[in-house]
C-alpha cells in the first residue's frame, strides 16, 4: 500500500506602494508590492507550508526564522527547494499542488502558466501537477481594498 499525506499552507502579506509584486517566484509589474522579512512571496510561502505540513516537518517560519538576519530578503525559491529536499529526505515525493491566490489586483491569469512552470521546475514535477487559481476580494476587506495579499495551498505527497 502506498502511503499518502496531505498538507495545507496559508500565508498573508501586507501590500505597500511600489512594485513589482513577487509572486510564485516571478516579479509581476504592479504598483504595489508585498512587505516581509524575506522576498515576501506569499504564494511560495503557502506552498512551502503545505509541503512541510504534509510531512509534519513544521513550517517556513521554523525553517527560516524572521529573527535571523541572514533571512532578510531571502529568495523564497531557496525556501521551496529546502522544503522539497526536507520531505524527500524522509521518504516523500510531491504528487500535486492546488493553490489559490487572493488579490484584488493584478489579474493572475496572464501570469498563471509562468508561475505554474516556475513552481513545477523548482519542485522537479510536471506543471500539470501544479494548479493555480486566483480570487479577488470583491472590493471588501483587506484583500479587496488592496491592503493585503494572501495565498493558500494544498499539497499531496506519496511515499517513494
Ligand atoms: Zn510569507
């Protein structure tokens, strides 16, 4: 019997004037960017937490504490690769990801395929295994008023 594990990740970052917006490992031209200790890539952080969560290996904040000055401005792609290697080291392989980005603007659609490919390349899986959806905040709440951006991810792992 093949072992399977599911994990969930969620992240929120504040938005501030001045782009670009780093999302899913790419820089999207935009008039706002997300604020954080690292590169503040909200989607990447949700994916890392989902993968680590599925293997019960903690979370991104444990692996890369924001109290550590070496993590300032860190490329979240490095965090994703570290999470990939950590779950592989304990015998898990990534089956698929299903992700949602919550942002009033910019539109995700024009960037969707590039982000899917970027995440898939970093995880060494086929882009068909990376689903990405966008939701607006319907102009209400911190998402809808463009004060924040959030992301969620569900990841499935199988034993190698
Ligand atoms: Zn984050």
